[in-house]
C-alpha cells in the first residue's frame, strides 16, 4: 500500500513538514510496511518555502536583510532542486510574523527586505522566481522592494522620501533609471490568491490594513497615499494600477510586480503543485492524506487541501482530509471533495489539547484512522 501524506501547515501548531512527519509516523506504527511519501504542500502564503524546497530536494540560502521596520535580520530564500528556480516568501523578510503586536507600524513598514532577497538571488545568477506574497506587514505599495532594486522615489526637492506608506504623500517623481536591468531578463511567477485592487473599499489598505495596525482613522489617509503612488506609476509606465485585480495583494506589493516586472499571476496552490510535480508524485497511490489546522467553507476557496483533492480526482486517487478541527456546518460541502473527513478534535481530545500537544494528537489520530482503514476498509 502506498499513501501520500500531503498536508498544509497546522497554523500556530505545526509546519506542513512537521504535520506530514507525524501523520507518517502514525501510519507506520500501524504497519511499518506501508509505503509513505511525505509531500507537504502550501497555498502560496506563509509556509510555502519549506515544502517546495523539501519536495524538490532543493536548498535554502541565508541572507542578511532589513525587516519591515528596518532592523537587520537573517532571512532565507529557497532554490529548487532544478538549481535554477528561486522561491522567495516575502513574509520571511517583510512579514507580520516578524513583529510583535506593539511593533506593527504601517506608516513606516517597508518591503525593502524582500527586495534585498531578490537582489541577492540576481547577484547569484538566478533568473526564474516564484514569489509568495502572503502575510505582509506592509502597506507601502512595494516601494521598499523597488528601492532595494535601484528605483528612486523623490520629493519636490529631488531628495528620496522616507520608507513606508506615510511618506508616499510626499512623492513627486519616480526615477526608474537605475532599476536593476536584470529584472527584464527574468521571469517571476507570483503566487497570489487575492484579486483586490490597489485602492478603494476593496483595496490593499481597507481590506488588509487593519491586521497590520491600520486604524480606522488611518485608512483614508493611507489609501489616498496609494492612490497618489498609483498616479505616479501611471505617469512613469502607462500602467494604471488603481483598479487592477491583485494589485492590492501584500499591501500593494502585487501592484509593484505588475507595473515593473515580467510576471505571471497564478493561484498559490497551483504554483506549489506544479513546482513539486504533484501529479507524478501521486501516481500509484492508494490514498492521499491532506489536512490543515482548521477546515471550513474557506477551505473550498483555493486552500491547499482542496487543491490536493482536485488534482487527485483527475488521477482517481481517494483523498482523506485529516485536520485539527473541521467545522460541523461545513462537513456536508467538504465531503463532496474528500473520501473521508477526520478531525483531531473530538471524543476525548479538546481543541486546547489538540493545539498544546499537536504533534502527539495528530499522530494518535492518524494511527487510529489507519487502523480503521485496514480493519474495516473505510
């Protein structure tokens, strides 16, 4: 029997790789002869880097960069097993996870560190990029990233404006003369699952700003600053980002890519599954086990487990959803995509216990489920 173990991360508890290992261990405890293929996945947001590198036998590169509020940190990017493709997860350098709650400051937060990761990869000869843009702490329209790559953002006096969203109000001219020419020789695939425009009630600031510290009073000001930036970008490139779908991703970072980079936008899970050659990896499998921390109707909107289920259906491989918690109201909809639904939470296992000892209880539930499959065939 061959079982592919392909979970996403259990957010707040286990990485995708850790979850795959625990499920695999649970299966092996029942029958060590079962072949298990650990193939953790992600949906293009935070946690995408490690599964891609692991699944392709790639490696990571450590770089000193600036975090969202300008501190020097060490961040990783990945190189896939082909030796040609870089994976850059913007959250590693410019993510919300790098800041404590009291450090969130959308007025000054910058994507400069993301640009530093790209620059390092360019300096080492890479020309193919996968960029994951989930989990940003920024609202700077990608200006920090562009600045790290040579672009200048000038005020009325010809001086460079400060980093962050607040200073965009002082922007008079964009000077792209020194933007790294190597960018034009590269191809960037943007793992992006949002179609929010650059500005407006559904834009970067209004929708994603609050989680980054944008108060109700600041929404209009920072949205106006992005409007001002979009106007200057249109003057420079002829590209109007204002209402462009996905331009509002990651605080407007999506817009910077759309305006200045040779880029293709794809759903995150699609990018990941192509990169790890998922179809080839699941050939001959009897089952696939996928999962995430919490499954509900949102799972159906492009999350990793539904991506796994859709590809597996093409290959006629049944998929089991084993998640930390499955919302009762969503089970009927989810069951049409999955052969079997299993929740770690249930019986004697509470939500609190399942998170405090996530590794133990996930392995326990996987073992229990495998025993049931072997004994009853279900």
